[in-house]
């Protein structure tokens, strides 16, 4: 072989090695969502997901829903502002509200998150508007809640976890009212959605 052919083969081998290295180093994980209550923000935990990277895709099945250690504090009723991480709106979005106790917490410390076993708990499943950002009006009884957001986005699907503690403010939560355009299961706690448009 002449020198030029040898050089071309060597260049191709180097490119293949670099490509394999870059693919192996790529972190495939969805970015977190953000929940804001009374001016304070909480970054979501990231639960189970199937996500597409630049070169390949990855599906991860978590044992529970992760949340931060300390909950956002709220007095009912309150407004929660949900912000999803990508620019495009979701193709499907579900909002699950699950009241939890210490017995529902898993004995894990992975990534310094609190992990919750919510799969067998009765909660409230809502279908909010398919918007990247929305304001959610909630009226909940005092207690600790995991807010589990399930989102289907352009790059895949992901389950987010937030932790909120509703404190007693001397009054009971508002009675349930019919809400539109949200689909609700169950009869307790009122929930309203208002869409914040034009936000970046």
C-alpha cells in the first residue's frame, strides 16, 4: 500500500475510536423540571425515563419517585407554577398528587434524594393543558405530598418528582369544585389550571 492509502485508513480508524469514545461518554438523562410556590423554586427529581441522546437512547426504570430532601412549604389554597425543561410543549402530560407519610419513604440515599414508593397509594390524577409552563391552583388538606409529573416530550418520556408540605393555616381546605378543562379522578381537593403563555 502506498503512503496515502495508509494515512487514509489510519484517519478513519482514529475517527471511529473518537466516535465510540464520545458515544460512551454521552450522558443520556432528561433535564429536570422546576416547580415554584410563593416565590421559592424546587428542582425536580428524575424518575423513570426513556430518553434520546445525540447518538443513542436509554430507558431507565426507577424503583420509586425521587424528590429533594426538603419540601416546598405552602398554605392552602396556593398556586404552583410548573416549568418543563424543553422549549417545545409536551405531547402528553399527567399531574399526580399523592399524600405520603414517612412509611411511604424508601430506605435509599441515592443521589442525596428522598425516594418514595407511591405506586400502591391512592392519589389524584389530573390532565393539565399541554403547555411548557402552567399555573396550577391547588387546595389540599394539610400534609406531605409527592407531586409526580409524567411528561411525553420530543426526546422521550420522563417522570418528575416534587415534594410539597401543606401546612395548616387555621382553616380547612376549600371544598371540591368542578374544574375545566382538567380531567379529575376522585372527589376531594380542588384544582384549577391557568396557562402562562409566551414564557421562555
